[in-house]
C-alpha cells in the first residue's frame, strides 16, 4: 500500500531551516545514518529518508549530541532566517518522566 503524500517540506530542509543543523548536508547525513521518528495522526514511524515530507502538526523525535529532542512542527518557514525566526517553526516537547 502506498504511503499518502503529505503537503509540506522535505525533512532535511525543515531541520536545516529550524537550525537544528548548521548545513543541509549535516541534516541529510543525520537522517540517513541515525533516523528520525515522525508521529502523525497517532502513528509513529522511523525514517532514514531525508526527502520524507513533513508538515505542520508532525511530531519529530531525534537525538543529537547526547540529547533527545522532541518537537512539534508549528510552521514550515520560507527560508533559513535568524535564530528567533527559526525558533518560531517548532515548539519543544519535554519528555514525560
């Protein structure tokens, strides 16, 4: 069964725009090597494909530099702007303890 297409943006581009990685190449490499969990409509799956489409409302879970990041996408953005603009693209979710 084919996966439904989501209107949105490539995962690696969004991670770069949101300033989780300094370059798009680093974002692509991270997704390819380590993978990222995407939760959408109550379903969670892991992807290692940088071209996976993400959209507003998706939850992303990934680790980098000894830290687990959980964020909800609140905007896709139109460019890689300053840090204040990048922080407006997501809301951080604190893990339940």
